[in-house]
C-alpha cells in the first residue's frame, strides 16, 4: 500500500502533511515512528489509574502528534478526550477512550500496511 493509500484508509490528510513535510519519504518515516510513540498506551494506563494529570498530558501529546502527521480521524478523537481531561477529571472518559482506541487501531493498522 502506498503512503497516500495508507492515509486514505485511516482518514488522514495526505495533501496537508505533504504540504508541510514536502516529501513522501519524510511522511513515511514519521508515520512509521508513530508506531513507537507511547502516548496512547500512557493515556490508557493513566485513565485506568484515574491519574487525570498524566492522562491529560498523554492525550494532549497524542493530539499534537496526530495534528502534525495529518492523522485527522485520530486527531479528532484525541482532541475530544483532551478537552474532557482538561479539568483533570477522568470520570466519564470511557466512551471517548473507546473512540480514540478505534481510531488508533485503524491508524496503526494502515501504517503497518504501508510499503517499505
């Protein structure tokens, strides 16, 4: 699967990120690096531990990375949970986390299908 096809599959903004990074090689490099980003795992772990401060930090980081990489669907989901966690209250985040997890999995699956 090409980088463009990968971005289309995950509902991401290929043209926007290409405009910023100017190179498909760089897009692929940073998309593959996303697989090593620990923000999503940290978000899940800290929500489970009811640690609102660290959950907010992880959600905010995930949101920023997604914005930079043009991962629009995951960005929208992480934006929503970031706003919910802004007050550091973890109550009622289950549905938002489920949306983040769904989009995270779609994004990671698409990246794994990207041609090397």
